[in-house]
């Protein structure tokens, strides 16, 4: 029931809130290494922490009989491990002088904090918009069920199925956020400059389109694997059409995610936040008209990502620093 779901969610979030600080340290550590053009170290840390999560989940959930609380505790342990590794490596690389008393006593100047605060406000605003959209989808899905959890279970299976491919597109987005600004800021005689960055950005979007198409084909071909997620036929039936829609959405998600990654590389965080709010408004409007069925919920996802795609491509092609109109007046 909805009341049971609320109780479980409250229990889970109450425990997860205990490791908010380690989670934030991990986000900062990841961003720091990505800023240094090192994506391998965060990958290794993610592999270690997620492996711990995978091992602890069955122990806490089933062996110790903690259920949802066990899942939250396993995730908390993974976050603490990741934060500890980041803290250790940031110190070893002398990026952060943890033992330096002046490090703790001398705050950075406002001139240095200004860009960070502005960018952070944009990132936070975008997160609020995105999470509002996801919460609205969850609420709509829960409202579909009037005595069973078939729609919610089908939605979760379709979402997991989609995320198996979506992680590839998110990886391309992260690469684009590093590669394009690195090329833009590199010397022209070393293959850098605005024109080289434009070519790199266009190639990344092209690869996003190719990857999205390949994932769409692969996920459509893998639809029979949905049966592995559950033995309940009603849930399988509920998940099938949303999974098909999710696979087809990969066709535009590839370009959308990469284009947004390029915007992150340009530090266009406020613009990304505006795009997210507009896309969320589109999703909420779509849910108002189509959110009474699971298929309608996933079509609303399509509206959400289509708006993101159009907005991100407009920035890349028309209004962003690599738009043709800007390149005509920019140095090579």
C-alpha cells in the first residue's frame, strides 16, 4: 500500500541521511579528479565501493534480516568507503593538505569562492528540478496501483533495464565534459583552440547518436531478458511496453546527454538549470494528461528528454561558445 511504501521510504532515507557528509565528500573528490582530467581514479573507487555494496546487500538484507534498513546500511557503508578513499588519495597527491593547520583556519577569498558559489547554485537548482521530475514520476506510478504494486514493480524493472544502457551514455557525457574544454584551452599548435574544440564536440555528439542507436537496438533485442527480473507474469506484462519505450528513447538520449556534458564543460550550469526546469514543467504537464497509465508515464519521460535534447542542441549550435556565429569572431 501507499502507507507501507511511505514507511519504508522514511526508514531508508533516515538511515541514508547519516552519511550525507561522506556522500558530499565523494562528490567533491569525483569532481576534483575529473577536473584534473583523471577519470580512471574515480572509476576504480566506484568499483571498490559498489563491490562492497553488492557484497553487503545480501548480508544485511537477508542474512541479518534487516530488509530495507539493511539496503540503506549497505549503501551507507559503500559511501563511507568511497569517501575514505577519496580523502586518502587527495592527501597523497597533495591536492588537499589535510594536516596543514592553515588549511583549516584560512578560508579562501570571496573572489575565488564567487565562481564556485555561482556554479554550485546552478548545479543545485538543476538537481532540484531533476529530482522534482523523478519524484513526480514515482508519485504518478504509485497512483496507478489501486490495490497491488504491479505498475510500480513494472516501472522499476523497466527503469533498471533502461539504466543498464543509460550508464554508457552517462559515461560519454562525462567524457565530453572533460574533452571539449581541454581541447578548447589547449594551444593551437598542440591541436587545441576553438575550431578543434568544435570538431571534438561535434564528434562526441555523433558518437552519442551512434551509441544511442546501438543501445536502442540492443535493448529491443534483449527484451526477453525481462523475464529474468521477475517470475510474476502481470509484472512482466506491465514492464514490457515501458521497456520498449525506454529503448526507443535511447535514440535521442545519446545526443542529449552528450550535449549536456559539453555544456557542463563550458560551465553553463545556470543554463542547464533553466533547461531542467523547463523540461520538468513539460514532464509535469504531460503527466497531467497521460500519467494515469504506465505507458503514459514513460511517454512523459520522452517529453522530458526531448525538451532537454532541443535545449542542449540549441546551446551547442546557436547560443553557446562553439556556435558557428561565435566561431566567426573567435581566434583559432
